[in-house]
C-alpha cells in the first residue's frame, strides 16, 4: 500500500515560508471576464505579476503561443523584468491557479518536495469545461521534476488555510457541499486533509461571503498571519448581507483551540464597501491577499476601508511590506489575488 505524504513526513507550509516561485495561469476566458472586461483587468493583473516578480520567479501557464507573444510584448510596458518570468505553453481553461494548481509539500530538514494533485471540478461543475485545468498539477510536476500523488478527490486551494504548524482552517459550506465529494462525510474529508496536507487538526467555520461562487472559500474570510493569529473579515453594517455569516464565523473562531490548547489570536478587519458592478455584487474582500517573498499584496477597491485594512495588515506583517493594488476590474471575475496565485515553496534545506 502506498504511504501518504504525511506518513513520509511531508506537509504544506504556511504561505509566508520562502518561495521558489509563484505559479499563475494567464487569463483568456471571456466567460469569466466578458467582452472588454478581460482587457480592462489586464493592467491590474500585470501589476500583480510585477509586484510578485520583485522577489521571486513568476511561472505562467499560457494557453497558446499567441498569448505567450502577447505577454512578452506587455512586460516592457509594465517595467517587468523578463528574467523573472517563465512561460509554459499548455492548454488551460481559466485563471484560478489557487484552485487548479498543484499543492507543493515540503519535509523538515530535507531538500525533498512533493506535489499533491487534487482533483478539480470548477467548484462543483459550475463552469465547464475544466479538463485542461485539472491536468495542470501533473504537468507542473513534470516541469519541476517532482513526484506527485493523486488523492482522487476534489479539493481547491482557496478552500484551505494553513498555519504551517499542523492546523488547517476550512469551511463547511464548501468542503461539505455535495457538489464536491458527495461520497465522503466530514470525518473522511478531515482524514484526506490530514493525510495529504500533512496536518494534525482541521478547524471549521460555517460559510463564505456574498458573491463568492466557490460556495464559501476560506481565503475570502479568515487567514493566518502567523502560527497562532488570524485575521477575520467582519461587516459592521447589520443590514448588510454579509453581517450575520461573518459574525457567525467570528463566534466560531473564538471557540477554537490550537493543538497546544491555546485560543486563536483574532484580528478583525472590516469589509470594503459592497463592490457592485453591472448590478452584480462581487466578492470583494481584503482577506484575499497574497503573501509572496517581496510583499503582502492586498486587493483594494477604492473605498474608505482600504486604508484601515492596509494599516492593520502592516502592523501584523513586519517582515515584508504590505502593498495595496487595485482589484476593481479583477474582482468582476469573482476572485482576486490569492485566487489567482499558487506558491511554490523552497525546500526546507
């Protein structure tokens, strides 16, 4: 019987662990950004690439040769060092590399790394086709010459949040949704998380925010900023649709205990003003930040709460700058910076 990653000492490190690179999948699907919205989001997307590239390679899954040529032509316009960019031509369906990309595991006191190839079904089959994106982890494993292991169930990177010390946070609304793994109960899903992410503890909140078509990904609501501290989004306006669910999550977080029995240190961040575009409320949230080598990159939405969110996060992340980048165009696709990225951590040695 094949041993699990956990049995072999592998685990998924916290996002602040040093990165070898960041993987992204270049957007081309005009179902996610319809009409001229795709071209309108490109300046924000290239700003994200530039910010990441200041401290690590950006490895990009590119659907076609013509798209590769477009990217190479755009890099000088945004003053992006082409030496920091690596392009890989392969079929892709959409841009959400957090969810369809590989999960890179490391091992303490070792140079070994491993890729976990979770199944991907576009958030419960909502947006077919997704077959090309489902193949990306194995293709990347070949690119970086790493072994991979396939658990055989559906899992998305945006649905799980790690402290790097044995704990994963997730949401019932997503991982227990019958559109993912209807044959598995909560205990069985927890066992998969423990075996294939190398964790010892699974903590659950209830739900996600309005406009989130992923059924409540954790990366829009609660994030670790160190091994015992989380930020959680709150909505002060009682009349707002997000108020009750975020209050419920906060209540649940207060009852949680880490492996050593200690409570979470919880920092509240108010939600941005509702981001409504073409009568659609997008899932705008400051929790969808991305921690890379050079910075913590926070989506901002041109509203008064932006400055407060950046100030709170700057006090929490003291080892690298916290920068706000506009995500008003990107968010129309129902995701932001964390959803678009997947880190490739450096080996422990």
